C-alpha cells in the first residue's frame, strides 16, 4: 500500500451521522443520556486539544443535561440547582 487516507472531519465523506452514532453508543455504554446531534457536529473537525477543552466538554455536558431536564419535564433552573450546575453557562 502506497497511500492511506483518513477522512476524520467529513471533508471527503459526510461522516457526521457515523460520528454521532459512535458518540451515542459510547454515552449509552457509560449510562449517560444521548448527546444532541448539533452538539456532536459542533466538535467534528476540531483538533483534540480544542474538542476536549473544558469549554467544549462543559457545553456538551450541559446540552445533555438540558435534554434530560426536558425529557423529565423539569424546569431548567430547578434541574440545575438539584444537579449543582450553572444554568447560565454557555
């Protein structure tokens, strides 16, 4: 083999669906709620040092918590208070 091509950011192939499915299964394996597709897509193509930055991880974490609160029909501020989260965090 003379060439190996890795398309990890969707440049050649629209891989966002596959990446999200991998994230969904990983979250499920660890007993965590499924992340939103928009949040998964927001980190595709970023370098790991940026994608795994505290800011991005916090945003993903909060989006998952918001999905849980919505699914439970719980007020967001009350949910944040009960789970020690900042409801104003981005």
